């Protein structure tokens, strides 16, 4: 007897999914790509929500997982001919997973702000390594490669078009969302939320808190790496800018704007932030950050639970 | 009760905070099924003793033996697995979770806690255990309320419920009636008496009526040392205890 969320949840889910699937059919090319990018950044932000929203650990190091996902995919696409989509995904996940194990092992010994700072420091270490190890990573120029074709069940499919790539990303993101949602509602996920609510008490009732945090960081890192892999495949490059901590900061902002602890909130936050930045930068060029900062500050003051925070209980049922 | 091997034994337990000796050579032996009262003035080492027994503090020297096993220095989660639970003097619950979830997560710690792919509510054995505990502590009708919204007295009982849900053999209650009304205190005393049928209990309590009524044996701590030990009647008649603690 597995309980089911209310039908209304699935109705909204189906509508949103249909809209996202239909979007590239009606949007002009620029906005097609933009919609796909929102999904990818949303996936990255959702991966970080596992830590921020569910476990109560703020990570400022998600750029490292994302970036290693990118460079992992790049490694597969640069070295293996013909380029393979699934090998790129596998390498991307392996790259991010490796970093995640490293960060999980060391950073989870620290709490609160010390955890946040240590994730930031780790991500900057990886940034410096990637930036300076030019022979392997291409240094500041990064790596470029060609896009692999879509292959399913051993069948050699067609090259991606922007529309089919959007659907591919949508499928990966939807499956990831459903998987992470299930994990957050599993006994394991409930322990993470107990840690968020009261860490010492969670220890006192018999949970080895550090182990749970380690697994949470690794899970989070894997999904962040998946997002990086998708981004690399979309843009046919891997660049050190995406390992830089500014990306990690944006990920936290997506969570705060959209609603932490909801999984879908980070997608809404990413969409809101990226659309706002796109719109503002057209009129204000490099000064767009000023109104963006003001809007963010006002949101933190007046909508502290984020755009979808009001639906938090319904979304976690 | 006499003649049983003690379920809990401490031997020369000593805890120091810098230059201060918070517990000094404390040796206790608690037989199974006993309700042991721990009393003493503020700063006598009662909470330090609990923190030691539950792994929050590591003793400088001495040993803790529980059910024949040396558990000295084990971390809190491991102590909990050995079936020692505690409730806190200052309410220590999951405020943002429902009342049911507070005890469910505690009950879950004995089963299935590494499952990632099934819904937590699919584990009906854990839910049943949690609901039974809520009924025990008188919170059966409050399942879906947020723990933060309970009254103080209800939160105190939830606190005991969380501890009970971990299926302990030894329960350490740190001032379970602190801040309660007379009626609530009465309810909690009844609750402790009820659960004591299958448990060994250590209870720190400032309300003398409560502790004298509940405890089979009382240990008096003063400046981190055992000042006296005996039945409530013996303790009440002890002139030294009266001098340091009971004279009001």
C-alpha cells in the first residue's frame, strides 16, 4: 500500500509537462534554446535543493559538480570516436561523482557556515586545477567538440535538432525530478529532513548523521553533474567559467527565489532569474545586476519562502 | 528487584570541564525495572550524568556498563542503538514536522532507515509503532499537527514519545514535568508509571512530590559526587540531604 499524492498534483504535473513539451514547437529559435537552458539550470538547482531545502546544508560548491559533469562529458566526446551520447552521460556522472565523494568525505564533517565555506573552497580548487591544467582541459579556452547523435536501445537515431534536444532534456529532467522526489519521501529522505529540523536530536534517536549527509552530498552531486553533462552536450563546449563559484551562487539564488524544499521551486527560480536577467540586460546592458539585486532583496524580504513556497506541503505529500 | 544483575552500572565516572570536576567518581548500579530518581541542587551534575550516559560527553575516566557491555565513549547514535533513550530538560523536538513524524522518524531508526526508493508511508510497521506510542503518551488525536503548535505540556509528552519510539530498555527523563501545570504533572506521573512496567527509568526531577512518589530508589548528587542513596523514605530522613537540598 503505497500512498498516492492527490490527483490534483498529477493534473498540474501533466499540464506543466505538456506545456514544456509544446514550448519548442511554438517558440522562435532563440527562446527554444532558452527554454532548454532553463530546464538544465533548474535541474542543477533542484540537485542543490536536496541539500539546502531538505537537509539544511547550504552548498556554495555546486559549480564543481556541474563543471565536472561538463568536463566528464567533454572527455568522452573528445576522446571517443564516433561520439556517444550515453558514454558522455556516463563520463559526466563519473566526473561529478568523483568530486562529490571527495567533497562529501571532507565537507560533511563541518556544519552550517563552515560547510558552506568548505564547499566553496573545494569548488575553487577544482576551478584552479581546470583553469591551469591547459594540456588536458584546454585551460581558459576550454574544450570544444561535436554533438553526439541520439541513440536509443542500440538504434542509431538522427542528429539532434533544437526541438528533439529539448524533448531529450525534458525527459531526463522529468525522470530526475520523479527520482529525487521519491528519494525525498523515502525513509532516507525523512532522515535528511529530520537533520534539517534538529540535528542533535536526530543523532540522539540513533542516526549516524554524517553518513546520511555524505550520501545526500553524493546524490546531489550526481544530479548536478547530470545537468552539467546536458549543458555541455547542448553547447558543444566545456569552459572553466562554469566551475567558477559565481555559478554556485546563482544556484543558491534560484533556490531562494523559487522556494527551497519543494524540488520544483528551483526550476521556477531558475526560470524567473534567467528571464529577468535576459530582459533587463537588453535594456540596461551590464547594469542589469542593479535592478536584479534589488528585486532579489525585495523577494527575500516579502516572499521569503520563494515563488512556490506556498505550495510546499502540497508538493511534498 | 533485589538480586538482579544491574542493567546499568557506572564505575568511578568522572567528567571535567577545564578545572571544574562536574562528576567525580560516580558509581551507580541500577537493577532492571527500577525507577531511579536522581536529585540534587543545581550544578550537582545530574544533566552531566545524562550527557555521559547518552554519549554526548566523554568521561575523563571511569566506565559505563549497560546490559553487560562496556558502552563508555560511544557516540550518541550508537548509544541509542544499544537501547538507551533520553528526553530533554529543554524541549528538543522537530518543530517543523508533524507530531506523528516526530515519533515515526524515531521508530524508523530501528528499521529500514537506509531505504531510498520506497515511500516512507509504505512501511506500515513503523507507522503502527508510531501511532501506538502517540496513544501511550496521550497525543493520539494530534497526529497531523505541527509539533511547534502543541502546548508546552503536550510538547513535553511528545518529547517522551520520541524517546519511547526508539524502543529503549533504559529511559533517561530529564525533568519531564518542568514548567507543567498541576494537572499536566499528574498526567505525566501516570504516564511514567505506565511505561515503567517494561522499562528501567532514570529520572531527574526537581518536583519532590513527583520524584518521591515515583522513584523506587533515589540517588542524591552534590558537587558531582554521590551524597546519599536509598529509598525515598530513607533519603527524606537523611540529615545531610536535608541540609544541602531538602531544607526548604
